[in-house]
């Protein structure tokens, strides 16, 4: 089940909120846990047991680790917990990929391939695996004490607003909210949370879906496309993936706020970035922070003595980031592609960006990101190279793409909402809508607008039947 589905919007969510808001505080977490289990089980009933078993193992391993003063024993328990979580992630997400590549190598040597039954990927495993690891690492580092109640820990892992596609919430960011959030529960949180949810839903349904129609039309044609169609395809996908994922993050943050939680922001207008380094401070922010705190810093971070080691650490982190997105070479290449530009910026390219000014640097960075999405979207490297060839040649022999006024309208909206914070007025409008305290008049206006958008979005989903979600498979 995803937030933009009819089942969730007119079935699960209203029923859950109705019961949750009238239920006494002492039972709210129990209801939220049951609802989260049902939410996950709706699409993957078999895999709920994987989450339950791993959380049981982690909970008691971390309790033993926290109670121990022996450094070796603490490290051993940390290693066991991390190994279990990474082992399950590797088994379910990466074993198919590695077996396929081994079989390709064996086939080249005329050796019998390894027999293997392809595994089905549990929904959201990349997200909740990283969160289980933050729990054990945060406790090991004594950043925060472990939870005393197993069901509280279960709720942290399986909390449905952030279960399928994040944000990736580190344990210490939410630990005190699991029971302490009721002290700050308010009508303001409920209303502004609903508004944030609807704004995210609107980004997903109206802009991302409109862009996805054209992107799929182009990429499904294979090699039989013109140069103009290739550019339309990748521009559409560039906006699709941003409004798809950031819209879903907005919905998650809004849902969390309605329930009293304060989730970290996950996007901050990434396409206005003036470098790839800045892009990764604005895109999928919680993944970037996770990689920084749990991989980059343990590797030595910026404290390494050699520039070569610093560049290697940066590149390795982005290889890992690419692999986190999927078990396929195209994701690894995409991660390496971004890693190369981060290294170049550390080596001096960032100085060039500063000299040329804000707008040129933004355009160059956006151009680099757009080209990188080709690797992300196309699974085979050879097909990606053909696509690049079509983009950068004048090929008029392929299928001509027919575009309507509706597409152009939403393309203009996508450009507008992606870049309007380049200017002070845009930043002011965003702060007014998303972050500043509402006046009475603004409450009324935004609530009316949100209700209208909510109804129209439901009608659009029900009538079109086209409602993809890119990050559902991660």
C-alpha cells in the first residue's frame, strides 16, 4: 500500500485517523503499531515476519550490549547486529544480482552456472535496515539509551508513515518522540500536517504522474526515438523522480505531524544547487546524513592526511549510495558518476563555480544531474550509451513524440516549483506555506485549498489508473 493509492486515501487513512484521534493516549501507540503492521502486510504479508524476527534479535542484542561495560563484548554484539541486518539486506536485495554476474563469468568460461531461484525483494527493506542499524550504532556510541519496551522499538522500525520510503530517521532523532510526543499534540499539528500531506500528494499526482506518462512513453520505445524525444524523456524523468519522491516525503512528514511526530526534512529544492556537493545536501537529505555519519566519518571523513584517501572515501560512499538504490550496475554507475564530480569539486572545480556566478553554476549542476538520471533510469549500460548518443546527435529518424497542452502546462509547473527558490521571493513564499506560523486567515485559506486539492487528486487517481511510484521498489 502506498500513500497515493485509493485504498489508502479513502479507506485506510480516514478510518485509522478517526479511531486514533478519539482513542485514549495510553492506547495510541498500540493502535499505531497494529495499523503499521496492517499497512505493510497489505502488500507483503510474508515479509512482515522478516521485520518482526530481525527486530526481536536487534532489541535483545542491543540490551545486552548496553548493559555490558566490556569493550570487546560491546563490539562483538555490535558486529553481530550489523552483520545480521546487512546479511538480510544482501540476501534479499543483492544475491540475485551477484549470482547473475557470477553466472555470466562462469558462462564465459564454459562452466555450469549456479542454480538459483530468484528472490522477491521485501518492500522498503533498504529503509528499515538502515534504521535498525542506527539503533544499534547510536546505542553503542552512547548517543541515546536503548528503548526499554520491545513494542516501542517495533513501532520505531515499522511506523507506517516512514516505513516504505523514508525519510530515514536515525534512532536518536525520534527516540524521545515515541512516548513524549503526546505532550506537544495540538490542533495546529493536525491541520498543518494535513496541509503538508496534501501538498505532497498534489506534487505526486499532478506533476510527477504527468511527467511519468511522457518519460515512460519515451523510454519504452527503446532505441527508436528522435533527439528531441530523448531530451523530452530525460527532462520528464528528471522532474518525475523529484516530485515523485519529494512529494512522498512531504506526505510522510505531514502524516507524522498529524500523529505528533517531527520527522526530518528530506528535500530542500535540490535543483537550485550550485554544485553536486550542494545537490547532495539537498537531495534525499536523510540518506546523505546516514552515509556521512555511519560510513564516511568511520572511514576517516575529512580528517584523513592524504587527499587521495579523501577522494577515495568520497567515491566509495557514493558507490555505496548507488548500490543502496538497487542491485544493478546502472545504479552503481550512477553513484560512481556523482562520486567523480564530488571528487572534482573537492579538487578545485568548486572554485570555478564560484567564479562564474550563481545562475551559470546552477545550470551546469542541473545539467550534470540530468545526465546522471540516464544511468539511473536505464538498466543496461549499453542502452544508456545509445540514449546518450541520441541525445547528443541530430537524429530525426525515430518516432515523433506528440505532446499536448496539458503536458506543457505541468512541465512549466515543474520548472517553476523546482527553481523558484533561486530568488528571495520564492524562498519567502516557501517559508510562508511550509514553515512559518499560520495566521487565522491563512489557516482557513490553506485548509480550503488542501481539501479541494485532496478531492481533485482522488478523482485524478481513480479516473486515470496511472499512479507509479519509483522508490516503492527500494
